[in-house]
């Protein structure tokens, strides 16, 4: 078979042409990329080499800083909208130092200002005077230190740094300045110095208040008219902090002349504060500083090559601080204040009251933790006149602690339930307790007999022995006369752990600084565990006591106390409160390990304290027109406080805790009066009387406030005038409690 030869295709030339066309296109593409990259490189080179310096300079010309524009600090109101802390506008004169400003130029401006204003010179220090005199007489000043003396300094300290050498010479120069030299700075020169020192304290481009207190309208006008002659000087409005209540827990702010406290200088400077800014120094003002302070304006300063400001652009206008509405009712607090002071002075007039100097009362909503009233009074003695006077010591309610006596017996019984050593209605015998090597321990109502009582009666009659026997059972011991009593120290901690569930011996969490937890006694003496069970060993604060009784009142929730109720925006019109930002929510810290039935049992015992036939407070509360329950307390203590000459003396402290109503409680309270006498007096019922009087006042005010409740539905709540006539300027000296 003949093999067929493949047919030869005739070439047309198209493949060769296509390849040539593709090559051309690729060359054009690569050339275009080359041109684009060359242009980009050329542009980058132009920006970096030719224009780079210009752009860097332009960047350096713009500096954005926070400027102290004296924004109003947030106001503080009570729970009804009454003003407690306000701001008063006042004239102020400021100086802003430019980066290029020299000292001689500042001194010239200070000299011109001294003619226009009266500047106080009381803050000028000796060092200020010396430095100022040296600056004005530099050649003469340094001429008083010979070269021989300078050489001697170097010879004695051959490894001394140049800065150390200069400091040593400067000190010699200051030492050679005489009183006669400094006398030349009297009068106008001293005023110039006072102004100059204030100008120096500020940062570049940041306004510094030169005079912000007592600037008269005439001074303000004189300086305003000559601002063109005073580069950097400006007239503006500053704010003075004014307290319309003597309540110490409101705290204080610093004044511009003092500025930031040294202890917190770097903390605040890191947060864009200026050295002369007002800051909260104590309590509410300090605790809520971040909210109250407000935000300064932010200004972008554009400077030229010489460092001169050529333009100022405000990028943020600034805004006043947030405003706080407290939980405290001014009217209730004022009434409680008056009641407590009346009883304190009455008790002080009795014999054997030389150790008595203070008293406390705290009222709280047991369900929310809102502190309705916090009162503390302390008697101080004027060293010059020898007379006593009373100061507000409200912060002592959470910063000081005392033995509380029988008021804590409710916690002991509930702890006994939790530990399983007793149950509701458990009967124990109240009898004098004789332990080997110790004095007899007994209940006040039973000096020699033997009475079978249950837990409710133990609370009603305030049985010490019932509590002693609970503590013994927790330690694994059963009482018999003459027994030895050695227990494991761990028993102390077990009982303290139970008490801590109620807030006793641990921080309450109140939103104020410097809270104390109290003092725990040593555990090397076994018998002290019995004293612990009746409130005569560890110490507790009045705030802990109101948290404890609230925990029982509300059914077992330990609620965190707080004095701030709401945070609001600044008032838009000065007549109504600003929009609500946030409301402080109720915070439950823990639940106690007791059943509702067990809690109800203790509440019944506390009701009988007021209403029972043998109730320890029956005489005070039996005729109350409302349901209430509570517990009295008396503690035998050893005095160790401010009067050192009486250290080691025996004293009696009294206390009272209570709540109302019983089933749906809305108010709880704690009264504490330490070292009321050095001789026990069973008729001393002042703590119970205070409790009755403040509860009466609470219900009276509540009935009157129903129609004027701040949170009515008609619109934004109104701002009300201050309840008291107090007017405390920020510059006034604070009464210090010793």
C-alpha cells in the first residue's frame, strides 16, 4: 500500500508578524513604566531634597496644646437638687509666655503691671528675693565670691560636675546677700517680684494666672485698656469655688495660687493639667475629680521661625465639668446634725466625760446603698482661749473605728446559725461565766441567776452570755463552771470571716477616699474570742455598722454605700438640672449564708428590742407611730486616742443600730458615741434617743417631700436654693480635726 505523504502547508507570514507586534507592545509598556518610575523618583527627590526643609519647618511651626481657659468646675447638689457647691465668676489677669520671650522682657512687663494692679507680696519667699536681687545686681553679687574661693571649691572637690560647681558658687553668692541688700526690694520692687515669680511658673504658650483673687473692676479695666503694651498679658474670667454647706465630706479644692499638690504633681501633669489648676484635695471633690474638672480648650498655636506665635486656632472649645447629684438630703442632714450636736454637748456637760469628744450618725437606704445622711461632730479646744468649739467630722464615719458593743449581736447569732452550732429558737442558759484564771463574765440583766433563753430573747434583753456560748460552741467547747479555755487562734479568723459577710472589719466600698477597715485585736489570748462575740474586741466604723444593719434589714444583701446618686451635664439655664449622663446603680457585694427564716428570726428579736416587754430600747421606741427594729450597744473599752495623758484608762462607749419599716425597710441608721463616760451609767440612753429622734425627723421630712420630689414627671428637675446659710470660700482656712 502506498504511504500517503503529508500535505505541506503553504506559509502566509502571519506568525512572524504577530511576534513582532507583541515585542513592540512590550517595549512600549516597559518604557512607560520606566518613565513613570523616573517621574516618581524625581518627585520624591524634589520633595526630600528641594522642599524637605520647608515642610519640616512648616510642621514645626504648628503646636497643639491644651490651654487653661478656666472652665467652670462641675457643681454639686443634694438629693433634692439643692446647691451644695457652686462657682462664682471673678476677674483674673493672666500671662502667656512665648517660646522666644526673654527674662528681661518678662521683667519689663512685670514692672508695667505693677503700676496697674496691687499685687500681694505675702507669697514672696527669701529665695525669691535673693534670686531677684542677684538678677538685678549680677556683677556685684558674683563679685563677692573671689576667684580664690572658687578655686578652693574645685580643689576640695576635684570630681565635681560643672553644674554642682555652679550651684556651690550660687549658694555662696546668696549667703553674701545682706538684709540691707534685700531692703532695696521693698515697696514697688517687691510687687514687681511678686508678679514676676507668678509669670515664671507657667509653661511656654500656656496661660498662667498672675492675679486671680480680689482683682478689682478698676484693675481689670486698667489692664484691659493697655493689653497692646503688655505682650502676653490678658484679662479673663476665673472661677472661685464656693461651698454652701459645712458638710466636710464635700471636700475642698486647691486655689490657683497653690495649684496642684506636690504629692500628685506628676500624676496631674501627665493628664494635661497646669501647675496652677484647681484640683480636688479631699473626699467628693477628690474622688470625682475626673468628672468635675471639665475639659480645657485646645488651641493650635502656629509659630514662625523665630518662635513667635503668628496664629491661634481653637480646635476644641472646652466644656465645663459634669455636675453631681448626691444621695444626701440637706434638710435631713441638717436635722441629724442638730440632734447629734445637742446630745453631744449634753453628754459633755456630765461628770466623768473628760474623754468624750465625738459622735457619729449615718443613715442609709438599705436596699440601694444611698447614704441619706452622714454626720460627725468633734469637740476641739482652742489653745489660745481655752474654750471648746465643735467642728464637722462627718468623714470620721468611715475613717475612724471603735468598739461597738452589743449592736453586733445580730451578726453573732446569724454566724452561729451558719456555723451550725445553734438554730432558730435554740435555748441556752444565761448564767455568770466562770473560767479558770479569769474574772467572772455575765450579762447586765442577770448578775447571779440562771435563765433559759432563746435567740430572740437574747437579742431583746441583750444577753452577753448567749453570745459567749455561741463563740464557745464555734471553738468546739461546751461550758462548765471553772473550765479552762484554750482555743485554736483559727477560731478568731472563722468568726471574722462570718462578720465580714455583713461588712464588719472589711471596707464597705463607699465612694470616698481614705476608708479604714478598723483594727483587729491580737489572737494570743483565747478568752478574747468571747469579747469578739459581743463587740468589745475588734473595732468597726459607723459606716460598717450601717452596712451591717442594712444587710439584715434587706434580707441578706450586703449593699455598697455611695454618696453620689447621679452624674449630669451642666445646667443649660441655671434653673433646671442638666441632662442625665448616668445614674449610680445599686451594687450588691455579697449575700450572707443565712436562710430567709433565720434572718426573719433575728429581725423579730430586734423588733422586740423596741416593742418587747423587756426590750432594752422599749422606753424610747415603744410609742413610735411606725414599725422599726434595732439593737442597743454598750462597750467597755480602754482609751487610746488623742489625749495621751489618759492612755490606758477605762471608758464606756455607746451605740445603736436600727431600721424601718421592718418588712419593707427604706432607712437604716447607726449611732456611735465613743468614750462617753469613764463610769458606767445604765440610764445613759442617748444613742437610742438619737435614733428615735432622727427616725421621727426622717418620716416628717419624707411626708413633706412627696409633693416636691426631684424626679417628678413634669420635666427636668429644678435647681433649688441651698438649704443652709453657710458660705465657705475656697480661700478660707479649713478647720483641721486632730
